[in-house]
C-alpha cells in the first residue's frame, strides 16, 4: 500500500484585519517618490499604522496639503480617502472651507516649514484662532528641499549649510506661534521616534479643535549634517522627551493602579479618550500656557531638542461649535440650500 500524499505546506497567508474588517494594506497610498530615507516617509507610515489601529473609515477622512516635499505626503497614506492639494501656503483656508461644508469629517493636513512658516504663516495663525477641528502636521526640516536647500523660516540662526551659506536670521518656532494664536493641542516630535509620533497622532485625532504636530523630519539631501538640530544624528543624540506617551482608546476599560504623586498625569480628551503622561522633566505641566512658552524658549536658547505634548487646553470650542453647525452643509438638500423665487425677490427688494 502506498503512503498517502503528505499535506501541502503551502498555506494562504492570514491577513490581519481590524474591527471594521480592513487590513493595514487598505490604509496605504501610492509609492513614495521622495528621497530614500526622507523623514516624511516615516511619518506617512505611522499615519497608515494609526489609521489601522483606530479603525478609521476612508470616507470619513479628508487629507489636505499645500506645496513642497511635505505636501506630496498625503499621496502616500490613506489612499481611499478624500484629498485636496492646495496652493502654496493656502491649505488652512481650504481646510476651513471643507470643514464648514462637512464638519463631521476627520481632517489631516500636512504642511512644511516653508508652506506654514513663510508664505502660509498668516493662514496658519488664523486657523489656530478659529480652532478648526483638524490635525495639522508640519514636516519640519529647516530647508526648502524641493528647490535645492535654501533656508526656511525655521532654520536655526547661525546654521551653516554647504549650498546655502550661513543663516543670519532668528528662527520661527511654530509651536510658540501656535500656542500664542490660541491652539489647544501643540506637540513636537521627531520622525525617527516612531512610537512617539504614533501616540501623538492618536491623541491629536481625538482632540476637540486644531491639533498641531511639529515633527522634525530630516532632509537627507540638504540638511542632515550632525551639527544641524534637524538632522537624524542630532535628533537621535539630543532628543529629550518631556514625558512618556501612551494613548488609551475610549472603547477600552481604563484601569490604573495607584501611583506615587507626580509619577503619572492623565489628561482627559474631548471624546473621553485619555493620554497618559509620565513626567520626566521636573514635573512639566502641559496645561500651563506660560510654562510651555518658557520651556520652548529655554530649549531654543540651549539648542535642546525637546519632544512630546507641549501644551494642551481642551476647553476651547471648535469652529463648528462656535458656528452652531448641526447638519453638515454637504448633506443639505437642494431645496434647503436654494432660496425660493419669492424669498429671493424679497431679499433683493431690501436693497432698493
């Protein structure tokens, strides 16, 4: 009697899916055309991971950007979501319009240090004032990488680069600018610190209004010398986290054992989610506005590279709440949006 045929060792690969039946691959975008090793690619990969872990639905997401290397990034994540690539520095106004039309969307805006800190500074500041509910990511490398490495507004004073010479002007600190303008969620991170970027993204997506993430993202082509505070070498050696971050989704039961005073700070986010902070920097309090500005200034003066949640204020209402938006404009019928002939005639008569 012949031996039976051995079972095949070829098995279909088991694809892991999340709570809504999507795989991590479903959150991918197009292949990146950025330089190999660019920090922007690392950020895009963390957005993909966060989308999978938080069970985000593509039709509930809108991606927005301006112009520059950073603004190409939305093409590389959440490929099934809505998207709009705006003019240079104009992403905030496009975001505001889109989220007035449909405030139920989750918005992820990606900008750069030039797109935000130079041509788009005015729009950035007014977005903070209005508190539009969106995650605003600045992929910050201190140079214009798309136009051959000129200094941007966030480049450190005295920084010397091979092709750009010496920067003679003081830097713009986008975290400071956001706090002063009224932003209630301001954080800084490093593209090389994947875990911190990921946890901050999760918390930012749950924030009530504008959440700014200033992520130092080294330009491997023009600004990656180890003496530059925006290089991989400098970031890896000098990064000083203000706290250890962890995000706990609201759907999970929260259970924390009693801790020593000051060891943990748990901040409640608007939707009931929590972000846990382990204070490592002399009891740093991210809810103290003046202390946050002082800490940023001190870091700038000593060329420290601090990361983490720098400032948090959950109390400011979002633009949609201020405007008392109920049904999104995008979901209103034509009859509701268009005035009748009689109503239009009456309105025009008021101007005569």
